[in-house]
C-alpha cells in the first residue's frame, strides 16, 4: 500500500512547515510562488501545500540566490532544466524504439512506415 508520504509529488507541507525546514521566511516562499519560480498546489481552503519535490526545488532556489542569481534568472534556469529533461526523455524513447525496430529486423530509416 502506497502512502501519500511515499509520493514525492504529494502536496503535504504547509508554508510554515517548509519555512521552518529550510530556515527561510514565509514571505520568501510566497514571493517565489508569485514570481512563478515554484508553484505549490492549493488546499481546498486555498492554502499553499508543498511536495517533497517542490521543497527540493526551493532548496535549489535558495542555493542559487546565495550565489547571487536573481529570481528571473533562476526561473529561466529551472525552465531550461525542465525542457532539457523533456528532450532527454524523448531522445531516450526514440532510441528505445529504434533499437526495438532494429532487433525486429526492420531496415534503418523506415521508422513509422
């Protein structure tokens, strides 16, 4: 049985909990949400809820800010990292499909025909 706490994308943590965990101000968490650097989910009552995955992303943001980066620059870096991950997944899937076709004896260059 999989529990919500086992899911890294389950939004379980409040603003106060995350602020305490990461030793940042709650206002900072609201600011990076407003600036669309991190987008926490909302509870039925409209309160921000963070997942373990988002907490990791916030840790990245804090580190980059400590290195002197601005929030717009950090947001762009995170966007580019996401795009790169998507392209890498697509490449890996295409590689897998080509390898499967090759094993099946299909001539190269006939993918999708």
